[in-house]
C-alpha cells in the first residue's frame, strides 16, 4: 500500500509514506536482514523524503542471564547492511 499525506504535524507535507504489508515475525537476528532488504527495495521507488512503516513482533532466544532484547538484537543484526546502504537508508539533514 502506498499513500501520500500528512499523518502528523511532525512530518513535512512533501514526505512520501509507504507501508510494508508483510508482518515482521521470527527470530530477530535472521529477520532483520531480510526486512531491511525489503525496506531498501521499497525505498528505491519512492521520492524523498520518505517514511516506510512496518509492524510485527520478533523473538529472541535468550541463554543464561541474557541482556538486551529483541529490538536491540534486530538493530545490531541489521547494522552492517544499514551502514553499507548509507544515505539510501539513513536520512541526512540538509544544510540551509
């Protein structure tokens, strides 16, 4: 689904919004990379600035006393690919 609009006062009126319909589910470590690839593929066809929204619930197998959680595991698993994508995935503030 793709739509344009201004869902809140925080978003610039020219922002393109898109939603990934497939829920993010499964082990956070493996799901993160696949989800990021799908997000980057979707972003290729969108104007800038863009906001891509998705939802779901991942899981983490904890051993021992464990620290962190599924969001941290998801972010760390996607970090290398996100760094490679650079400006395509991370917004950069323009200088005026």
